[in-house]
């Protein structure tokens, strides 16, 4: 479930109003602004399709979790931004605060779940001092879901339905491969190149793909990142 350009623009404005305790937070905010400017330019000058613009925003802004990890941004900043963004997106379903929130053509809470998942994962894994699992969950949501939608819409010829939602096997296969690659890279980078990392990555990819298939009201923007991160975390501690 992809979020919109106008949604993230409004969320960024709120985020930039949060006092920045250190330069690292400013860097993360600049990155999000940079992605939004790219999306705006594609939409304005390259006559980009609405879905392409949403994919740029969806995938690009999700990568801010990497900056939060590498720059050791405090959990309080991420949680505060998540709470504000989640509250604003909820209000948008009653008031025209974010006019693009339903532009995907169906009623969806995807933007709310997208914002909420950041806060939950940061609160959980920053507290445990194992932020790699939060990064894993968010990147699977942004890259896996984003590319699955792109491939499915452009090349998906073999359709199937789950809870009334139409999916394609091509999109689901993309979701599984991307999820596997992301999980494997993060686990190998933090835990070493072991057979356990490869097995855990496969299991996480399968579960993430299954969760993404059930996208009723955009719930996959919550279940995919939380489910992927939790499964990787518990399996890593169980097997390793």
C-alpha cells in the first residue's frame, strides 16, 4: 500500500517543527525533503504518473530508517515524529488535512499504518539496542511492497485474489525476493555469514509475502514491517 506525495509533504512539515537535538536529525530531515523534491520534479517536469510519484515517496522516505540507524538518532525523535504523523493522518479521514490520502482509489488506512509502524519498531528495537531489526522491517515494507506494486502493475499477468484484493504472482514473487535480499544483507552484516542467516531470511521472506497479500484497508503497512522484524528477531535469538 503506497502513500502519497501530498501526505508525506504535510508529515515532513510537522517533523521539521520538532526541535532538532543534534545535526544527525537535520540530516535525516534533509533526506526526506530531498526525496519529496525529486517526486515533485518528476510530477511537475517529467509528467510522471501518480503511481510512479507515490512509489518514489514510499520507497525514498522509508530509507530514512537507515540514517536513523547509522547516525544513531535518538528514539525519542523517531517516536515523536511517528506520533505526530499518525495523529495527522487519522484526522485526515475526517478533515481535508491531507487531501491525497485516498488517491489510490480506495479507502485505506495505509498512510496511518505506515507512520505508526515507524514509531512501534523504533520504540521496540532502539530500546533493545538492536536497531537492525527495525531497519529490516521498514525496508521490507518500503522496498518489498513498493517494488511488488510496480512489477505487479506493469508485468503482472497471473492474478489471484485474497480477501477481495487482486494480486499478481509476479508481484508476490518480487516481494519475496526483495524481502529475502534485504533480510539476508542485514543479518549477514550484523550476525555473520552463517547458514542460520540464510534460513531465517527465507522464512522471513515467505511470511512477509503472505502478510503483504492481505492488504485490506492498508493493514499490510503495519503487519509486514512488524511481522518481519519480530520474526527475524525471535528466530535469530532462538537459532543463534
